[in-house]
């Protein structure tokens, strides 16, 4: 029999688990919720002691399983570190993977909380969100208006030092079996975590331990309210040691190494610092040529091999562009973690200047094309578009920080920048994946609405059956046509030589408003 200790995330207490606990107890398991101290002077150590105290009070007849949701994985790990001999398994429920010395604040997605704690020398408790603000802390997918209201009713202010005091771990619990439960509406999937294990920071390698199992729940950040029975079932399976196993070995070819879906013949490549230029053949068009700068997504850990600009994905886009009479360039920027957006923005700006200074490039005809997590970088170009920027292209862009990312500098808010725009923007080309994760898709719809309101021209290319990163999946006619059309649409905005552009097949829809 398993004995569960369940600790919930910020603002909430043990009552949030009531339905899940009922299901666990019906199955024959023991289940004990923890209500962490809510006194204003409580810190992370206080909450660690709250969990340790319950562990010491229990005399379990079965294996003890600690479940930490969101922030609560910090006190759970602290307690497990002190009572490693009593704990059979740790369950990370839609939580980060904090290490010794990490502060919970690093994973808080609401930037206003960072501002609150930074601006005040002795900050008071962090006020709980109202029903409309919970989405700033995680995906609310699956929660009705009544459930959101209940979440707010159960909430209380969060003591500030619980978020700012570093987690202290001795390593005593590092070898304990563990399970991860991913709530996929927030954008995190088993496939994403598998890639982090293979190519991400070293501490992710531990997830390849055969005693670690990973599960998915197709819901938002609060499964104890959105699907309590399903959560209970997954917790029971986790306690039994089930779950998908991850690996550090490349048993299957990583998606980013798969061939580009279109024929993209190799062209002359010129490397200049962080930017590679793929040049048209002189007989295909007369130079200097317009140029497209491709900006890879991220975060991508430093030292990842091959580097993004050497992967078939970006090589394919750049070479295909060069075959149609424009320079295809790829920048190697340093978006290595969530705190790296300012550095990445500087790298992209530097790459643009190197590109425009190249004698092969028409400096007045430049397009910037971003993918996935680089979507946040478009805020700078939307806020102050230079006259030579003829087009801004976004493919399945992330336009707001995802749940669990932690806070990102408010400067990188493309939706806010678009809403605030009062001038003339270059045309936007937006490629949308029809099977996009809900959190990303919702922000894309906000972006489109802002474009309509500001009368910004947007050419929309829909890929109804495409997922995030559809080019790296098995190629389909739909995905090939989407790439073809997106490239040709961007080149048309650059005024590339029409004789070298083939007819673009019809994919999705186009929404345009006069600039």
C-alpha cells in the first residue's frame, strides 16, 4: 500500500486535494494533504519543516510517496533530503527540477511578482490571483469558471521568503526513485523533456535513470481540480513504478536531424561571426540580393551539437531561400535559458548589421524570420521597426512565457508591443500549427486580434494537421506546401525577382488589413 503526502503550489492549501484524496483512499491508499504555513514571516525552511513534521508523525504501513505540485516541489525536496530513509518516491507534479541553491522565484511565471519582490526592501506577502489572473501562473485549461472561483476562494497570500530563500540540499535524496507528471496544456510534453535529457543541462540527465517514470495529463496546471480522478490514477501508477522511461542515448534520430521536407540544394555558405550567409548562384538572380535572417527557437543549451545553424532544419530554410534568389542567413544566438532573451536580442541585432553590411546583400531589403521560442524577440522589431525591415515572419511562435518558464523581461512582449503600435509596421507572415498546444495557440490568437485592431497586415498560413515543429515530423504534402508558401510570401514582400518564384500552392488562409 502506498502512503501519499500531497503538497500544493503557491497560495493554496490541503483542501485543493479533496477530490483526489477521496479517489486515492477508495483505492486503498493512504493520503495526507499538507497545509503549509501562511504566516507572513514564513520562509522556505518553514515549509520544509511543515513537510518533515508530517513525515515524522506518520507511521505508514506502506511506502511513503511525496507529491510536490509547482512551488511545493521545493519543500518536498527539502524534506526528502532530511528524511531520505523514510521516502520511497518523489513525484514532481507539473513542477520544475530545482537544484541546490535554487530559489522558487526563478520558476514564477508572473513578472509582476518579480517586480514586487525586487522593488520592496521588505516586501509583504504576495497577493493571490483572482479568477482571471490564474492563467499568469499556469494553464487554466480544463477549469470551469466555477472551478476558477473555487481556486480563488481557497487561496491565501504567499509569504515572500518562501519564494526568495534558496533551496538547500545535501544530496541525501538524489538517488530516490522519482516520477514526473506533465500537464501538457502548458506546453510541456514527454517529447520535449526527452530532448532536454539528450541535449539540455546536465541535471536533466538524471531523468534517464530507469527508476524515473514520466506521465502526461492532457489538462492545465491544476489537475487536482480539472481531472482529480485521472490524477489519482496516475499517482497510483507512479507509486507502482510505472511511467515512460527516458534515455540519454539517441535510440531514434532526433527530430532536428531529419531531412528538410523540400529540395534545398546546397549553396555557397559564408560564415561571418554568429551569422551564416547562403548565397544565390550568380546565374539565378542579380546581386546584391535581398536577405532573410532565420532566427532559431530556444532555449537551446550551450554546446548543443550540431549547432542550430548546422542542422538540416535551418540549413534547409536558408538554402531553399537562396535557390529562389535571396540570401538565406542563419544567426547563432545565445538564448541558452529563460534569462537569456536580452543576450539573444543583442546577438540578433548584431547579426542583422553584419548581414546588411555584406556586399552580397541589399541592405534595404531585409526580412527577419523567427521560430518557436524566438517569437518573444519580435517585440523589439514591432516596437521600433527600421525602414529596411520589409517583412517579419513568425512560425509557430511563442508569444508569451510558458507556464514554468519563470519570468521574462517585460520588454519581450510582442502582443503588448503590437497593441501599442501607432505607426506603420512591415507586413507580418504568420504560420500557425493547427495542433498547437493550447497555451501557445491562445497567445497567437491574441496576437492576430491585436493585428486586426491596429490594422497591421498579416499573411496567415495555416497548417491544420501540423504540430509545433511540423517541418521536423514526417513530411506531408500539407507541410511542404506550407513551407513553400511561407518562403514565397516573404520573398514577395522583399521584392525578390519574380521570375525565380514558382506559383505558391494554396494552404490555409490569408488575413490582410491595410497598413
